[in-house]
C-alpha cells in the first residue's frame, strides 16, 4: 500500500503533538525542579541531537556574516519564549498554556506583514481579530496577580512569532539543522549559570523525567514538526497541530484532575474554529 506524502505529513504532525504533550506533562510533574533546570535539560538533548545530525552529514556550522544577527535573534527570541512557555505550563493548566502558545501563527502573520512586507487579505485580518478576542477569554484580564502566568504565556507566543518570522526570512539561507543547533547552544549556555544558582539535585525519577519526559519528548515534538513540513506544505498539515489543545485538556483531567474554566473553553473553541476557518481559506487561495 502506497502512503501519500500528505498522510505522512499528518502522521508526523500528530507525533509532534504527542511529543509536546508528553513534554508538558513532564514539566508539570516536576514542581520541585526550577524552570531553568528544566529548560537546560530540554535543550541539552536537542543540542546533542542536532550536533550529531550535522556531524553525520558533515555539515559546516559556519553562518554567512550577513545572517549571523538573524540566527542570533532567532535563537534569543526562541530561548526567552521557551522559558516563558515553561513558566506558563507550570502555573496554568496545560490546555490554557497551549491555547496561548498556539496563538504564535497570528504574531507570525503580523510580523511577516510588518517586516517581510507580506500581504494579508481581509479574511486573514478577520482571523487575527478573532484570535485576539480568544486571548481575552483565555487570559481574563484583571488587576489580580493571578493573571501574570497568562500574560507570560501570551508573551511566549509573541516571542515565538518573532522567532518563526526570522526562520521564514532565513529559509534557503541557513539550514534548519543549523538553526536548531545554535538555538539549542544559546539556550544551554544561558541556562547553565542560572540553573547552577538554584540547582536542585534530581532524584532518579526526576532525572528520568528531565531527560526522557522533557528532553526526548521535546526532541520528538521538534523533529515530528520538521518531518511534517518536509512531507507536506504547512497549509496541508498545520491545522493538525491544534490537536494539542484537545490532548492537553484530556491529560489535565486524567492526570491532574483539572479542567479549564468556561471562559478558557470558549477561548479554546474560538482558537480552533478560527484555525479551521483560516486553513480552509488558505486552501481556497492556493
């Protein structure tokens, strides 16, 4: 039986969803371990994996002089955004943190329009407005300190938008593996001293969760995403990335006995409905 490239792309996107879902579970399962320590282990596995791939392919890690500021910017925004995302995962339900994280395509569209001069049509503008309305339902703005984790989660999506916009700019100029290599390297270098300031020695179970639950699962999610977009265009498979909102809700309920409140449910519904609306619109445009 011949499997189409689109089917392969969907399969790898769902593998990515599982990987990032497992990573989120591990992050929440380790309340004793500081955020920077979790981020260090998450990126250590990605750094070793990307370095090994580059070594096997005999690829040079040299970057053209004119691209260095952009590679650094992608790495820096990606790193700070990841720390913010881990903080949101630790302090919100997994579903709420992932709802906010999945707003990053909105900020990619806005940044691409501003910095890359890409055109946005009326229906895409409507989609952006709907997504921003969803933000209000998920965050539930107030002057209470309880809103801080939600704002940090939104901040992670904004920074991811900057990072992905730079990746789009670097397409064809810098290979994906090199981008991952430098992003992971910067993250490891930045988190190591911060981790050592408040290092908590993990027990055997925590070590397993740091290496496998966070590190390996995140690598599984990252490479699943890469292979998904290798086999099929983003317009064909990106919609399946939003399945993580559903898997997160299930894991929240099964493992942590928590569910998002009614406003977050409404926000999540708007996000998924708008994602489907934009998916169908983009397919029609093509």
